[in-house]
């Protein structure tokens, strides 16, 4: 139990930081921005280095804001799953459910 609380405390800061980065990128995007500003790229690179190894992910930063945000949402999900293991179980159930839906679609001819 104490280990879980320690993990939650350790992950609180990276979760807060990714929330802030996503919020800023969303604001830039809403103002018509398409590419990630150079200052944000540096900030994201530095932030990525602070993450637990199982959450780190290499992805291009010199691309569109929406692509970077998609990758950051994935990392955010990993962080939150580490913080709350029940999220990981729910995600596994979602994947299984999605797979079942795909299998069922194969039973019906395309319209």
C-alpha cells in the first residue's frame, strides 16, 4: 500500500506537466498554429528525459501540433495507468472488447 502511494506521489509532477504542455499546445492550435514552436520542442524534450523509462517514447517533435499531442496523450495514459493500476485493467478490457467487435464485423458482408 505504501508503495502505491509512493508511486502516485512520484508520478504527480509528470502528469501535471504533461497536462500543462497539452493545454499550451491546444491553445496554440486553436489560435491557428500548425507546427510545434521551437521553444516547446525543447521543453518537451527536457520533460521526456524526466519520465520513468516505461513511459518514455521516441516520436518526432518537429511535426504538426496534433501529431505531437496524440503522442503526448499516449504518454499521459501510460503515466495515469502507472499511477492507478485499475486504469491498466480497464484499458486491457477495452482492447479485448474492440477486438471482439472487429471479429463480429467479419461475420457480416460489407454494405
